[in-house]
């Protein structure tokens, strides 16, 4: 019996720390190619992300840079997630606290990789989990997520949660799996000095 309990604990820790992986394939023509190939073929790509509040965020990819247009914040954190992923759900309240603590200095954007979910589904999810940062639900969610993961060399079937930080469009750092709030907060403090 003790062996079973230890195994269950180890399994739970592995899931929380290692993140989730969506084994479902997405056959989109706009999926990201390998970084060097994508940069050689497409100099600039634009992604339109619809927020749950009805705004549109525009992200422009130029080579390795991902720049969000018309926002005052210089630091953007893309949280690539799925609602069915336990570590993704666990990190959401921490991200909400950080968005509030760094209001006006950072913009956290939750980019779901799920298809065929309407805005009301994500509104209920945000309310249930306690999300107080920007969630987007658009056709370009998956292509953007793949482009970001591809630019990091993580491939087409990357692990989630995947959190990527950019400052003025330039890559700073990324994390896979559940990230300790203190680590992320420390990294963000350094960026907004």
C-alpha cells in the first residue's frame, strides 16, 4: 500500500512540474515551420487576437521578434495553455496576482490552444479559476502559439503550460510546466526596472 501511495505522489508531482502535452494534431496551413525555415520564407506575419472584452490585439512576428501593437506595456508575457491542463489551471491565480502587481508595466495574455470553444466558455473558465488578465480566443491563437514555440525550437507538439516573456518584442525567457510564482515575479521585477 505504501508503494502505491508513493507512486501516486510521484505521478502527481510529475504532472504538475512537467506540464501537459496535447497529443492531438492540428492540421493548420498557418502552423509554424522550423525557425530558420519560417524566417527565410516569411519576413513578417501578423496575428489578430480577439480578447473576451471585444478588443483586438495585433501581434507582428518579424524574424525572432513578436511585437504587440498599440499597447503601453513594454513587457508581454504569453501564457500558452489549455483549460483541461492541471498545471495551466494551477498557475492562473498566480498570473492574476502578478498582472495586478505589475499593472501598467506588463501585459499577460492567455493564449488557449483549444479549438471550437466560444467566448462564453472562456468567460466561465476565467471566473471559475479566478483569471484577471487578458484571455484571447481567435483563429490565430494556435498559429501564434506554434510560431512562438517554433521560434524557441520546441517543435509543433510543444509542452504546456508554455510561458514566454518578450520585452519590446525581443525574446527574454521562457518556462515550460508550472513555474513558481516567486521565480516569475523576480524575473519580471528585473525587466520593469
